[in-house]
C-alpha cells in the first residue's frame, strides 16, 4: 500500500526480550525440580511454548518425555512429573487423579505444577479438596506476553472473552495489569494512557496500583513506547463480526492462523503433505500482501512471479563465473521466494474456490446492507435461507448477531422464527447458545411493544446529568436507530465516496471492508489520538456507555519525547481481528506513527461465535 | 432508515462495489492460474532439495517442535520402547544443527544478577516489594489482605468472623478488580456462612454473584448452583442449567428419559416448545434408527443396499432427520413415524424448509420425477403450475449440484424470474434453448448473434438461431 507518509513511522521496539525472559524463567522453574522428569503440557500452551523454546531446550534441562494433558491416564514411568498448565479446575482434577492413583498403588513420585500465567486460588482449593495439596508443589510461569510478530503481542488467552464478557468473571484482569506492568517496565514509561470500557478501566486501575508499590520508577530511562490505548471488545462487536477481506484476515477466516502460524493443507501446497508456515514480517511475500484488500493480491502475486521468472532467466547466457556467483549469492533467496510465492498463490486459489462456493459475494452485499441499515427485510430472508439450507452454523449465527447489533435487537417475530429454524437446522441443544448470546448482548430481542415513550424514558435516564437539554435529539437518534447507527453516523463510519472506491490506493481505513465501513474500534483510536483525549467525543462516549479515561503523566509537549511519542500500544481486551490490525497499520503509515498490538488473543467472528457454544463437560 | 428504492438501486449499481467480485472467475482466477503455472514451471530449475524448507513430519508439525514431539510420545507409548527412543533422538538431532541461543550461563545466577544490580527490573514477581517486610504480622486490614492476595501471597482469612467483616472483605475484593481474589474470598464465605445468608448478601452484590455462579459452574456444584438460581428467582436459568446436563448423557435411552423430565422445567413459553420438540425428535429417531438398522442388516430393502447408511440418525438435527426420511422413506404413508409428511406435520416444518430439504434428497437420488411433482401445484381449475417457495435459482443450484441432465435443468432455469439471473444460469449450464428464447424475448439481436458461436456447428440450436435471425416478424431492438 504505497501511501505518501508524511514522515516514516518509527521502527517497532525489539520484543525479542519478552521471549528470552519467558524462556529463561521456564528454564529456571524446570531447574527447581532437579533430575530427570516427564513434562505434561496443556494443549493450549503447546503452540505458545513452541514459539519460545524447543524440544532440545527442554531436554537440556532434563525433561525426558513430553505428554499432552488430556482426559486419559498418563503412561509415564518417570519418578518426577511436571505439569505445565493453565489454571483450570478441570486440569487440577486430572492431576489429582494421577497423584491419587499413585498413592493407591503405593508409588511415590515428585509432582510439580507450573501455572501459566498465574495460579488461581480456586485451583489450590481443588487440590486441597482432592487431598493432594502438599503432595504437589506449585509455581507460576509469568508468561504473559508472546510476541507473535514485530508489532503483535498476544496473551494467548482466548478464554478471556467468554470469562469476562459472558460470565462476568474478573479473573484475568490481574494478568492484564501485570502484562502492562511488564511492558511498561521494559519499554516505558508510557506517558499517555487512554482507554474505554469497564474492563479497560479496571485493568488500568489495577496496573496503577501495582506500579505505585513497585520501587521501579523508571526515571531517566528513555522510553520506546509513549502511548497506550486500552479498549474492551464489547465497545465494538460489529467490526469483529464482519467478513474479513484483507489477505491476512481471509487466511485467518479460511485456514485459522494459530499462534502466528498456519497449516496449509494439500489443497494449498499441491502436494500430499501439509506445511506449517510462520506468517510474519519475515516472510517477504506475505509481509507485502498481508494488509492488502484481497482484490489487489492477485495482481501483486502475478507481478512477483513474472519478476521471479525474469531473474531465473538471467542464467541463460551467463558464463561459468557469473553462474557461480548466481548460485552462491542469489539462488537461495530466489528459491525461498519461489517457495513462499507458490504457497501464497495456492492459498489464494483455495480461498477463491471456497468463497465462490459459499455465495460470498451475496453475503458481503447483505453485510454491507446491514451496516448501512437498509433492506433489512431482504437481509433477514437471506439469513433465513442460509439457515434453512444448513450452510455453516457459525456463519448463520454470525449474520444473525450482525443483524441484531446493527438493529439494536431483532423484532420479536423475527427472533422467534430465526431461532426456531436455527434449532431445527443445527440441533435443539443450541438453545443454550442462544441463551448465551442473549446474555452477552450479541443476539437480542427488542422488548415487545417497546413504545416510543418507553425508549424515551430509558434514554432520558441515561442522559439526565449530561445532556438533559438534548434528550429529544438523543431520543430521535435512538428511537428507531440503534446505538450502532447513531455512532456510525456520528463518526461517519460509512464513507460516502463518489465513483469507485480505490482499493489499491485506499483513501482511508474503510478499505479493510471494501470501502463500505470504517472499523469502529479503529476510528475511536484515531479520533482520540488526534484529539489527545475525549474532548468533542462526548456523544459517542455516551452512546458507548462511557467508562472512558485519559491520563497524561508528565507527557512531553509536542515535538519533545522523540520517537516514543509516535509509538502507540493498542490493547484489545477480548481479542482483536486481523482487519483491525490492518486498518491501524494503515493509519500508522498515514500519520507516521507505529501501532503495537497487544491483545488477549487474536480473534475472528468464528472464534467469538464458537466461544458462545456450550460444550460437554 | 429505509431509503428510497431508487437509492438502493443506485447503490448496488454504482461501480463502488464492483471493483472486486468473487464470482468473477474469468478474470482473477485465470490470472492466478497463470501465476501458478509460471511458478510451477520453475520447479525444474529449483530442485526440491528442501534445504530451506522447514522439516515437517507427516502430520505437518515441524520436526523437533514441541507439538510434534508430543505426538511422537503419544504414538510410540503404545508401541515398543526402542521406537520411542529413536524417535526422540531424531527429534533432538534434527535441531542439533541449529544455532543454540539457549542461555549458556546458569539461570539462577542470571536472575540473581538482576536483583542484585537492580539495573532494570525485568521480572517483577521475583523481587521482594517493600510491603513484604511486614509479612509476619497478622493484622491485615481487609484492604491490605486483598492487596496481598492480589500479589499471590497466602493469607489467612479465618479472622474475618463477623458477617460485617466478611462483607467488608468481599467488597474490598470486588473493588480491587481481581477476580481470582474475589473467588478466593467467596470460597471462604461459602465455607463459613449458611447458604441462605450468603445468597442474601450476594443478591445486592452483582459482581461477586457472577463470580460465585461461574465458580459453581466450573467446579460442577450443580445442586448449590440451582439453589442459588432458585433463591434469586432466576427460574429460566434454573431450567436451562438443568437442561444443559443432557449434553453429558451418552446413552440415548437415558437421554430421552432425561429430556422427558425437562419438559416440566420452568422454561419460557417459547422455549418449552423447543424442549418438547427435542424430546419428540429423539424419540422418533430412536424408533427410526431401530427399524432401519434392522432393515439394513436384513439386506432386503433395495434403497439401503444401494445407498448404505453412513451414520446413525440419532442426535441429528431435525432438518437432517427430514433429509434422511426423504431419502430413505419418501413414499411412506403419513401414518408411519419415519415418513416425511409425518415429520413435517409433527414439527410444523414450514413449506419452504420442507421443499428445500426434500428437493435436495430426491435430487441426490436423481429421482427427477419426484422433483417435478414436488414443484408442481394444481389450482382449483385443475391446471398445473410450477411453483417453488424457495426461488427457482435455488432449485437450479440444487439440481446442478446433483448433476441433473440439461433437459431437467433447462426446465427450471426457464422459470427463473429475474432475466439477468436466468441468462447467467442458462449460459453457465449450457441451457441453449433458454438463452436463445430469452434473447428472442428481449429482442436482442446482437446478443443472439454473439451467442451463435457458443453453440455447436450444425446443431439444432444453431438452426434455431438462424431461423430466428431471419424471421422478419420480430422487431429487433438493435
């Protein structure tokens, strides 16, 4: 995306140290259990662990065999067992069963549980109840932050979303606060802090608390990061629910990027084996297309393959010496490029095939109509048909949620009929899914017979102290239109473009949704950074239900403070999508600043929907 | 909110969203294919010596990665011991070539160095904050107790004995924002308070209440959870929470019994019918499954011999069951439980859904006359008419997916109402007659002439085009 940046964005800080710290601490913890031992690893921790250590590192620290923590008795014969786990009740019972089975058979071993990123009291309670407290030793591996890429750091806590937003459990807030503290101590001090959302505010307060009592004042250190912006996922569900059309987002939606890498199956590799590929800035092909709208990717790839062909063709007519040079200096790079190019072409092809089959074009049209708020009836029938035809249950759910959020709830008749048909198509047990979606507010029913006066009184309750005089205005925007509509209007999220939206040289962040919609979350970030606070955004804040904050602790004036003032950590509590990442990267290029993404996990509409389902115990 | 029709038209016809289409196979995909060819042709030059390829095992995990190694342990633990050893060696040796960036110095000393020099505090949790010097005092205020617990320190809560003290502690925990500590306090309260007292206090403390509910869900204390929900008068949640248990019942007979019991639970009026349906559905499935398994084993029924069942119908959604019934039991009388019409009636399946499913099932069997009958209606005068509640473009799509012959396809393509869609479909599936007739009706001579090159030389279609083009009666628009 060749945009004319006014000034170049600063390079991101080196986050490699986060990996080294995590690895070193893990090794330190393993050394606390000297001698040979078998290591049991929680499946969710395997990929993150793979990113910071490998088998030989573990072997060097006397790890004998590796097992996966699962619901099966462990065949291990070692005298020392070490468990590397997330703090979960279920896992505690699994471990307790092993310990108790050993006790029954009169076998004595040493057990150590390493909790990542922290231990919960509830886990200890279970160990106590099961009668194994004291038989096991516990430790914490403070592995809060995993750098997935030069500008993405993940906490790898996908359960954060459900735990906080659905169950109302604040268990991860401490982890977030500690993660912020760590980041601040390494790359800060951050001079400006902005945020919106209840969880953002609580995390901020707890982090402040931790900072206050630590002796580390960080004075005199030159910060590498100057700004931080915290946002709750529920400030903007709409963006996360839209189909992604930037390359990285599409790859994620189609193949699922897991911990920064993806498994390309035989349909992509055009061979009989799968290949696991790391997708990051080091991939020279990927780094150039990841943020592009899918339509621009083809052109780029074919240009690349022509160039590559030309470079290979130069061999003809080379003499021996030149050839030797070519082989020793260029061939390796070319081969690497060739390999990547064919993978991404294969991926594009596979995406195209899948999307064409799925009526993707029609679906995008429906999404755009929902975002703009017209043709509601037709969109509803489209969703209905989608359900009737038993097309993907996740997609159907996603579209219903998008309809609900943009319309501020479904009208009762539609809600009932869509729900009934959904249960008939995908199974009655989804009754539980609907209940969850209602609780979290993703799929709701407009209160029956909600008259204008009822809405009005509710609205006036919301606004009394702030804008009493504007009740009528506010009411007008709320009565028929949902908050989303009002916000969308207020922030001009739907670009009005004369003529064709230029996807190859996009004018704004809306390109990540084909020019049809500017992601709300990113727009808020843009506005607040521009205004250095929330002034002038009162109405938007009110529509988003408040909980905004802005702090400037001895922030240097404009110009001072150097590059750090142009580096912003965008913290997404509850997950962040690749579309949002692409949009903010674009904004960064435009404004000459650098965004670093800190998220509880990379998310997508499918992951969000799946988190709402009830699974077997 | 709703805009003028004209506005919408303009919106969809504006070029804004045309820049990119997934349907546009001609353009983008061929471009892609070309690039692919180019890249593939280079394969000969780039011999696959894998030197910069990641080593990947059969499962796709890079060899030597932790996930890979775990799979190895898992698979080899059932096989011989020797096998495991070699595989593990392989795992480590493939990494031996890699540069070792592992810290060469002892880690304990590293961490010591950090705290000693105090240059920069990389690992806050390994350091002793000043507050810790008071560790051995027993007189923590509720606030300090909560703070200490937030830092992961063990703290006895036993001295909070009066209800007031307990609640101050709980409120402090909530104010501290750390869910882990809130839950810890709740565990203590749950142990030291009668449940009614605890429930009463939590009723006015929503955040704490959420934590207790979540905790009870996780630890599986179903009885206490239900008591709590009942106390709070959250009857619908009581019902749902009980209903949820059916997910863990494997045995279908037991599950059926359980669901029967669920019907009496205090669901909302709307949900009660869903629960009833769930029960009835499983009941039906059990009957059908028993019968059909028997039929299939006996080998008497042709349909089961020709199309063996791939899976049992138990626990499938209603629509899947309907499909199954349309596939195997289409002609049965309404009286039998397995007949499609019976299902339709029992579960009040809407017409649209019924037709869609039946169509898919019959098309899969290539029973075109059933398809025809399904879409034919008679009016009161006895005239027959084709009608599709789902739109004929969908009918075409379903038939095409099941490789319907052109003659069959053609008939329905012709019935697609929207001219543009009809032309698209007809062209795509080579229903020449429909294309020709449509152009004739549109009086589009130019398109018709252009289409001539798409039909076979000397075919009936070509003849038809020629005769149309030479027909002086038609007033062409161009």
